[in-house]
C-alpha cells in the first residue's frame, strides 16, 4: 500500500507495529477485492476496516477512546467526558426497570467500560433492583479494559457483569447503546447528472479508491427516488446494517426498553438537498477528515444516523416507540442539573470541570442538539420522565 497517497500532512503517522497491522488488513482486503471481481460495495469495505477479526479498528488492540490525541486515542464519548452522563442516564434506566418489572441491563459497545461502571454505581445508589449487567462487545481487548474499569470503579458490583458472545433469543430488561449505530457499515450512493450510482471500492495506482456503478436493484432505486437532490450532484448514505441491528434488538426484547444514543437526524433532515456531501467522516488522533482509505484498521469510520429508518425498524417488530428527543432535552428531563448541583460550587477544582463538561453535553454548539436519544419499549404503559417534554417523535 502507498500510505502517502492518502496521508494528509497534518495527521501523525502510526508506529511500525500499527502500520504492520494496517498493511495486513490491506492485504486481506485486496484478496477479497480480487475474489469479488475487483469491486466491493463500500459497506463491505467499512465492515472489514472496522471489524475484521484481529485487524479491524474495533476488533484490533489500538486505543480508541480518550481526551487527547497525544494519549493515542481518536475521539471522546459522553461517558468519557463526564461521569454525570452515566449518573443521569441511570435515572430513566431505573425508571424503565421498575415500570417493566424487569431486573437485567444489557449494554452494546461498552468502550472502555466507563459507562458500565457509572451506570452500575448510579443504579445501585438509586436503589434500582437488578440482577445482572450484560455487555456485548466484539473486541477482546476492550472487554479486558472494561473488566479493569469496572473492577476499579465499581468493585462491589463486578460480580453482576458478564460478557456475551451471542445474543439471547429473548431478553427482559433495559438495553442501552451509546454511539453504537454510527459505527454500523453504510452504503454510499452518488447522483451524477440525475443518475444514481452505488459508490464502491477498487484498488488503483497502489491505493484504494472510490468507483461508482449504476444502481440496478429495484429496492435501491425506490429508496433513492424519494431523495430530492434539487438537480445537483449528491452523495449520501443508507443504513441497512443499523436498521437490521435495531430490528434484532427490538425482536429480542420481550419486555422492557431499548435506549439508543447517537448523532444524526430524522429522514427529512438527513436527505435534505443541502446535505449534498453526505455525512461519512473519519476520526484519527482527535482529528476529523473525510478519507476512509487512510490507514485501514487504525482509524474510525462513521456516519450520522438516519433516525426515521431506525424508528421504522423498531416499530416493525411490534415494539412501541417510547420517545425521540435531543440529548440536551433528555438529560435535562432526567435531572443532569440536579446531579451537577450536588457538587459544591465552592470546590472549584471539582465544580468547574464538571460544569464545563455538562455544558458540552447540553450545548447546541457541542453535543446537545446533534446527539439524539431514541427509545423503544414493550410492556411499559406510560412514557418516562426523560421524554416528558420536548419529545420529537412526530418529526420522524
């Protein structure tokens, strides 16, 4: 591979061992390209780049979550930003456990384990009665970090935690996934001169490159026909994997609730004519850029979530749409300002960093508006306090 074909001057180069991992993944991808006739749909490339066993971004051993690029991490999530995120999220989770009469929690994509540790401690402090906390994560390296984090931060509750290799057919309890949907592979479609093409991946001039092929499948044609490109060239994503994941989880849910937190938009905003460049983005050492072919396996590749499709997928299983709102409104309804007020403002060393973090979680200019919370339920008669005001389900 020729990394110079893609590396921007502003991004640091990986070390020798990381580069060797990336090159091994490139070799595997090239072999798959050859067997597929020289062209792969982008979602196949993205799936391998993120999840190829032992080599993909999430299945390999590189650090991912942190506060700064110089610590080897690539991005920060809300649980890493502030413990008040978990402390606040625990309240609607506890409410859903009680309302559904269930006693289990399941988390998808637990990252470093900070959210799990925070939820365990907060649920315990709230007096929520739960028997187990299951974690579903594809990364063996992250599983070990999660175990260490929980053991250090919530040692008395570690015995409640278990890691799952496969989903149960039936689950009663509360499911949570923070920034899981955006890591699902997406397909890319480009309209040029009014004609839709699917954007795939080829190997050209010693590097991966995009290559477009005319859309032929009737289902794809019908989906794309509803997108108003205003007659201009247009690039966007579709989210079959995220929708399939939602259907699977909501089918598994026999009683309880599912909370999914991520950044994105309802369909009418997602496929707006002015969003002509799509939302695909990559993260490497806390720097965002648009090249998914830079160091395959060493950087995050993500896309914003199209929440209308997620809502449809959940409801198709017979689950109820419990609510949809912004992260800011959800956290405010759930009492994050009350949690912040428990810190003495006179203790500036603790209060000021906590207040700054809460500002990032709530601000429209930061995470408060871009991030949304969507929830599904079975067996809950009423809504939850976290959706008591500002529910946007009607916008989906």
